[in-house]
């Protein structure tokens, strides 16, 4: 597959991360450009990645095969309506904005021209190229365009395809918001260690390294997390005492409630932003 020409609309952190990931994969600077209203942001992108930048969105998409919409959800409607007259019918539209569905994007980009749209939900570890993204393609997206979208999001982590757009809400709840859940656990474990008498910086380093080590064990091992947990949990030992306390407090049920709440809120926001 030939290297597509990619235009980023918006030059924020996620766009910069994707650009950096593509460059690290060997995508040439001549195949990437970006637009942003901020002169300072454009200068940063040019200095960091050597790409061409524009202050005008229409100029950026002129020769692009893939157009990445990387603006805030609140301004997406305005950006799309302004961009509609500059797009070609064969361009792939990739949206990384939370809460904006394909139907809304199609409407704002002009109902008269069916658009190939891929909707993505990356998460913040993508900034370290350790992210995971859920992707959904509408019926206008070709096989080659799906490969292009997957290449784009794989530049910052793992890209997983979804068969139904409604599952984006579940992805948002599990992985989109997920880093915050682990940060909360880190906060709680650090505080508990401090209450037991550890210096705060020691408790924090113990917690962070444990989180990193556990994540790597789970990711780099064919054994499921449940089995890894059982292997650490000796009968009548310290870990078992802690696990029983978690379960008595309804840990699994609470996690389910939290993720359900996030998914429901994602659906509500999508309805609000799409109007």
C-alpha cells in the first residue's frame, strides 16, 4: 500500500502524538501536513516534525488522501461546515473527537456527498505511544482506507476495530476514561502506604513501580489476569486478606457500576454534541 497523504485539522497534543508516531514509522514529512489557527502551535509542529503547516483548513486538505479531524468536539460542527466545500469525494475522514457520531459528521460535511468516515476513540497514553483505540468505519470506507486508518492509529499504540458504532461508548468507558481509574487506584494505594508509616515519596514509588510491573506482566504473558492474581494469592496470606477486603466491599460490582456510568454519559454527550 502506498503512503497516503495525511492532513491533520487541529494541531493539539493528540495530533502531535499521531504525527510523531507516523514519523517514527518512517512516513516522510512530505506525506503529512497540519492546520491550526495558532501561529505558535504551527511553529511547534514545524520545528518538532518538519512538516508543512497551514493557518487555513481548506489549504491543508487540498491534496490529502486522509483528513484527520483533531479538534475539540465543541467546535467540530463549525470546522466541518467550513471544510465541506474544500473536500474531495474520495477522501477518507478520520475523527478522533469524542462524542461525535458518523451521522453528525456526514450531515455537517454535506449530505449531498457520501463520506468515507472512520470514527476513533484513542486514550491519553497515546501521547506516549502506549495507547489503545477503538475504530468504527461507516459503509463508505474501502478496505484500503481501513488499512490507512489502522496504520494511523497504530502509530500510537493498539488499534481495534468495532462492528457497531454504538460500541464506541463502551470503548470510551473502558479505555478512553480508563487511565483515570488506574490513577485513582495509584492515589489510594499511595495514601494507604503513607498511613501505614511509609514516607510519601517511598509509598508513591512503590505504588507506581508495582502498577508498571503488573501491567507489563499482564500484557507480556499469555496467562489471563485472573490466573496471575491467583498465583500471587497464597492461601491465608497477606494478598488473600487484601483481596477478600476488596471483594467484601463490592469491588467488582463497583467497577461495573462505574464503567456503566461512563458509557451512559458517553451516549448522552454524543446526543448533545450531535445536535
